[in-house]
C-alpha cells in the first residue's frame, strides 16, 4: 500500500492541519502518517493557544516515520519557526524524500501573518528548493513573488516568477476575489489553468490543507503532477458540495463525502447524515 506523511500542526477542531491531512490522505487511498510540528487549541471560531514541538522531538518524529513506514510522498503544512523548518529540510534531504508538497501557510483568511519574516525567509531558503510543488494562495503568492495580485494576469506573472526563483512547480490558488475558483499550475515547461465552479458554502476551514494533502496522496500513488492536481480539485469540490455544517464559526468540509461501506452505518442500519451522500442508506 502506498503511504504519505503530513508534517504540520494539529487542529483540535479536526477541520484543518494534521487531522484534515490524515482524513484526506486516507480517503484518497493511501496510508497516512504524521509528524506534528505544534499542538493547537482551536475550533471553528478561532485559535486559542499553540504549543510548538521542539526541534529535537520533531527530528525523532520524522526519523520514526522514515525508518519504518517510509512515505511515498510528503506534505508540509504550517511550520512557524525557523528552527523547525531547518529540521524538516535537513531530515527530508537526509532520507532523500520524494514528492514533497509544500503548502506555504503564511497568511490567515483575515489577512494576518501567521509566521514572522525570519521564518518566511527560512522557508524560502530551506523548503521551497526541495519541493516538487508549492500551493500558495493569493496573499502567500504576493509574499513569495514580491508583487500585488489583482487579476488573472497578475496570477500568471507571479506564479511564473516564483517558479523561476525556485526549482519547483507552483499551484497558485484562486480566491480572495481573484479568479475565485480557478487555480493556475506553472511547471517548468507548461502553464495550465484548472477551472472550478464557485460553491456557495461558508464552511471552508481547511481547504488549503485538504488540497495539498490530496495532491500528495495522488503523487504517492503514481499519478502525474497534472493529474494529481486535477484529482485533488475534484475531491475538494466534492467535500465542499456535501455542505457539512458543524460548529459556530467557519466549519470543516466533509472529507468523507465519498465513503461507502458497512462500517459507516449506525445501529439503526442507516448511515449518519454526513455520510448519506456517499451512497449509503437514506
């Protein structure tokens, strides 16, 4: 069986971070492992506290994974300190990790920066050069490219600049009122738009984590980068279309929208509401 590893922070609310990554990888057909960079106390309404892993502990987590269940792909999510970023880079290069997907989490939906300038520079120096693909949203692409992005043409220019600065593919995600559901993939010799339909669902917590994890899962299974992106976009669209509504804030998506099997049924022989769209008993 193929496997993929998520190196990211924990989300106690279950909608993003490690929890979203493990669900996504599992539902995309690979065995999921993890190295947790930080614990967070959060739910759909906000983040209340963060406890970061030490560099020494993160090193042991990564060593434990690669020396036993070696991943076929690695997804890297939010890492807030330079010390942890350096650990990840050093260990992945030591183990010659393949199919590294970096979701460069820098900016919250509110627009607030999530990591400091030093960590951003370390991310650029240590992780982007070893990535196969990075998946910035519009504000993150602005930081990486050093230019404002207001139009689809700006997305193209910024993504090409990022791809030329680092030896990796760039999936510049639409949103923030720029090409809302359309993403742009820039590879060494190609440029491709992935068109999407805007889904009117306010519960979008964890979309970035989910997309990058789905890409990693599909790369682990041997799909091309282009096909992996296409399949990941289809998966996240299905998760949003399921219209799961949990919590009092921006809720999670239904990662299990396509799940169908005897173990999802309740004692009354019916599937829970969140699983009924998978084809289970109505």
